[in-house]
């Protein structure tokens, strides 16, 4: 086993997050345990608890990496696509792509419960970096900040529901429809109601 002095605190945090992320990718959120992460790092589980208050702290750190990736994609979409409806469609496509390409990380981020008291200010800021571009894009369509925020939550909830049903193989109970087709139809109806 490596000794504490072999790595700085920041290096240990980076190692823990990288190992935790890999465990989730390979085995799902249930694979993220202090024992498994510490074993992959070559340290004892006690080392993790010197870095994170609890396993949720590590979970949030792994999730923060996913949020950073999503936020970067959202920011690039806003730069590349000035038209609100097209931009919103690309936001939805980015979310569906994340769900499809990283299903276990998606599950950890969006389908694994986290106690509110574990959420840090830094984590909350990352959530806003993903959510706020959607609100800004919806402003001209929704008419007010409050309506845009509520519309963003409705769209996110719809996306989330489609992803959850798809992940549990319950989306295509009677007939197969792609998530993209369903979200496209939802957005068409959403715009028609404006």
C-alpha cells in the first residue's frame, strides 16, 4: 500500500475521482464503494474519508465531472446555434447523447438519490452551468424568466422520463419509437402551444 506522503491531497482526490468514475462506468452506481475505490487507488478506505465526508462526497465529485462535460457542450451549442428552437433541440440531443454514451454515469448523476445536505455550493454552481443556458435560450419563447425556468424544468423532466423508460426497457412496450423522435414530437407540441 502507498503511504499518504506519496501523493498530495489534491492528487489523492483526483485519483479517487478517476477510480470512482471508472468503477461506475464498468459496474454502475452500485460499484462506487469506499473499499473498491481505495483498493484501486492502492490506499485504505480510511484515506477516502480524509478526502470526502462520506461516499456521497465522492459521488458528487464524480458527478461534477459529468456536469462539467455537459456544461461545456451546452456552452458550445449556444455559441454555434443562435436560433432558440434549434439550440434547444441540440441541448436535448446532447442530453440524450450523454444518456446513450455514458449510461452508468447518467444514472449516477440523474437517477441516484443524494441527500440535499451533501450538495456543495460548487456542485450547485455546476448544475446551474448546465441548466441556465436552457433557461436563457427559452427566454424569447417563454416570455419571462420565471416561465423560462419552469419550461426548462418541464423539458428536462420529459427528457429524464424518456431516458429512464428507455434505460429500463419500458419505453417500447408496444411499438418502438426512438427517444429522438419522441423528444422531437414533444418539442413540436411545446412550440405549437406558444
